[in-house]
């Protein structure tokens, strides 16, 4: 009813200082939660990129394969030995979060570089890969397709240009940033299907280009799993494999930071919960103060639902407005954050991936709706209690 | 019109059970002006609250127009208060954030029996009748206590109640305003045929009533 809504609005205007304090408290809480959630998701995504750039936790390669250990496990090393492509998928180890297969064929006379230059052609599964694509410095504005190649930082060709490999044209889809890992720097990356399709054109065909075979896997540990656990699990499940472990401290940092982010999220949720309690306490006080008015409304025929409606609408208007204000403040804070810290991180080469616009809008809407819902819930109980009192007790300021 | 049978109200307090009204029997025919008199704390306001559906009796029944008030559901009781009863309280009982015309129209709009336009037209007419035609858009704080009380009477009449309950409606007013308010209430009783129950401790006011009920210690003594 419009008159009751007006009544709620005018009640807010009647106690300006209290209403402003309530709005400010809700604005701060919802602003912190909105900004925190948006930044956390952004940091989470950035960490995903940053950590995957640090490479895999371990590599699984054929027993007897030589490996050149670097600080970052980004690619496997070329070898004549192969593993079955589905060897890890078949055993499904709990200690393995994901395993990205790679095929690496070291070839000459490919048409890339000098005539006798050895070029590493590296096949990846774009859906499972987590050590190559995070390093994409520039790329075409679409997904990787068959026939596309990605160039290591040590090779140069314009994006979208044609590159002849064994006489067949391939489009330069993207270029990687500098990693300092030789294979990565000089490699030419493509999907496994693209590499396999290239095989008939190769004068000397390495065993690895055959379908169903891979040079090895880059492995990320499952949360809580140790390298030792995974190593034993893999070795006992996969015959003829060798496990190469990377820098174990990176796994620990990755897992530790993921837990920390979850902890921060829990703190933010607690903050929203405390806001709910605060709103409820405040509206208990407001209902107490307005007992006579509520009693009068009841005396002239307002139903219990109408009394509750007045209080809840009043709360929703205040907390919803606080939510909108909080989100606006949050956006301003993030603009400041972008101009300072993110700018600095960008300058030192640390990637920061902002949450995309649809998700940011969804977070903003959720923060506002949640703030309004907390207001409604906070006012509901005291209003419901008041609506059940005798009108006479309320009119006399009792009950 | 109004029948109370063995109506009692008691409260539990830290010092034990306190009886505010004890076994009251009362019959009031339709259209009569009844004054309930008694000293402060005698239970007269509590009795009126039970008659008007504002306070549930501990025991006994209250019938208004043949309706057993306290057997009604919460929703039906709200509709009863809205449609059958008009209240004028002893304090300035207007909602401070609404204009006088909004205050008067509010019961009609709560009951949804009248359109908004009809409710406001009637509210305007009632305020005019109370001599407040020039204050339709004024807020309660912008008019005097007597004018607020007259607006409260207008509000009580908006739904054409069968029973008008006035609880010490002139308690904080000067003598001249008191006379004016009483004249309004008497006019409503005589011209509209509305049953009027007036709670007062002012014997001079009570003498104008057709029936006087004297309450002491929660019981009718005369």
C-alpha cells in the first residue's frame, strides 16, 4: 500500500541522524563485502595465472627419459620414449588435481628458422594445459583452433600471420612471455591434434606424433596432497614412468594462499552476519520506540501483516540504499586500487586479472540484494513480535 | 448494541497477580451516550480497551452488535476495529509524519472498503465539519492540541463506526477547547446515532451522558 510505504519513508526522514547512521553502517559492510569479494575473485584468478606460470608441481615422463630440471616445470623435454596418453586418466589418483599431457617433437627442416635448425614442436591439450597458456602475452581474440600455433618468446612473427611448417600454412595465434626456460622460449606450441596432423609431412617421424602417445604429463597436486604421496601413487599405478619433482616450496605456497583466501572469505561472511545482528538490534530498538504508533495503527484496523510491512519496508529502503551506497564506494575504492597497486604490479610484470564486467555487476547486485534482505530479516522478528501484542499495551507504550 | 458479561482483566507482575477489571457486566443500547467514570487506575480505560478489541480479557465476553469480539480471528478482529469502532485517545494520537487529511483517510484505506479518492473526499468533508477545512495539508505539529483532537474525532468517524470510544479525550485541553470537543462528540452521538462511550474522571462531562457507569477498583459500583 502506497500510504504505508510513504509512512515508512517518512519515518526514515523523521530520524535523520539514526537513519544516516544505519545507512552508513550498511554501506560500509556491503561495500567491504562487495569490494572484498570482487578483489578476492580477481586475486584468485590472478593467482591462478601467477601460480600456473610458476609451472607444474611435478612431471611424469617415460622411465629413462633425460630431463633438464629447471626451477619451473613448464614443458617436458624431447625424447624418443613415449607414454600412453590416457595412462593417468585411467588410474584417477586422488593426489593429482590435474595432469596436462604434452607431445614434444624436436625436428629439423621444418621451415622455421635456419635450414638445419632444430625446432621443438610442442603439442598441448588446450583444455587441460596450465603451464603454457597462462604465459600468453598476446593472442587473437578467439579460442585456439586446429592449425593455430603459439610462438615462444624467442621467436618472432606477427599475430595472425601465416607460418609455413613442413610446407603447410599455420596461423600465429599467440606469443608467450619470456620465461627463461629454453624449450619454452624457442618452442612452437599447438594443439595435440595440430601436431598429429603435421606428422605425414615430416621427413623423419618421431614416435611421439603417433596418436594416443605423449612425451609426458605436467601434474598439479590436489589441495592437501604432498609431492611424496603423489609420487608413490603415480609410480605404483603407472608402469614405466618416472616422476620429476619441481620446487616443493611453490606447491606449499600455492596451497597456503588458497587456504588464506578462503579464510578471508569466511571473515567477510562473518562481517555480513554481524551486520544482520546489528540491524536486528537496531530495529528492535526502533520498534520499541514506536510501540505507541504501531498500537495506534493496530487500533484503527491495521492487520498484523500491514504492521510488519511498514517496518520491513522501512528497513529494506534503508539497508537497500546503504547497499547501493556501499557498492558505489566499493567501485571508487577499486578505481583507486587499479590506479595504484594494480598499476604497480603491471609495471613489474605481475599479472592482475580483473573480474569481468558481468560477474562484477552480479556481485554488486548480490551485495545490494543481500543488504536489503538482511534489513528485511533484521526488522521482521521485532515487527512480528510487536504485531502480536495487544494494541492497548502498544498504545500505552508497554509490551 | 454493547454487552459485557463477567469481563475481567488481570496482569501478572513481580508482586503477583493484579486485577485491573473484575467481573464487569454492562449493557448499552444502540445510540446511547454512556460515561464511564472513576479515579485514575480504577480500570475504566482497561474496560474500554476490552470493549474496543484492543486488549483481550482474562475472562468474560464482549459483544458489539451481536459479535462476540474476542472469538474473532486476528484478521477479523482487525477488520472489526477498522469498521465498527472509532477511537479517540487521551493523547495526541495522530501519526506525526502524515498530514491531517492522510491521518483521517488512513483507516478507510487500511480497510480497503473505499477507493483512495472516496476516502480522501470523505476525510476532507469530516475535517471541514470539525472546522479544520483550512488545515487539510497541515502536519499535526502545525496545529493546536484541540485541533489535533478534532482531527482524531474525524479519523474515528471515517468508516461510520457503530461505536465511538473516547478515552479521556479532553484531559490535557483548556476549558473552552474541552467544551468544543465535547460538543463535537455529542453532535456525532445525536446527529449520526453513533453509540458513544466516554471514559472520564470529569463529573461535569459525565453529567451530559444518558447513562453513567461508576467504576472503582475494577468493579462497577454504580
